[in-house]
């Protein structure tokens, strides 16, 4: 997913469908999910 901001300050979100995930698998994935680091220096990622 990505976003683009226009000169008029509109934000357009773009996404693509990758797979259909059953509810039990969604729950398992959310439990494993950790937020990525918001480190501004890519060399420290």
C-alpha cells in the first residue's frame, strides 16, 4: 500500500489485493505482527 499527496493537499491511497486469508489465519498473523521501526536512517534498519 502507498500514498501520494497532491499539490491541493489531497491524499490518494493505493493498494492491491494479494490473497484471500481465512479469519483464523488473519488472527494468527495479527498476533505475530510487530510494527516496523520508524528509523529515519536506513543503514540502521
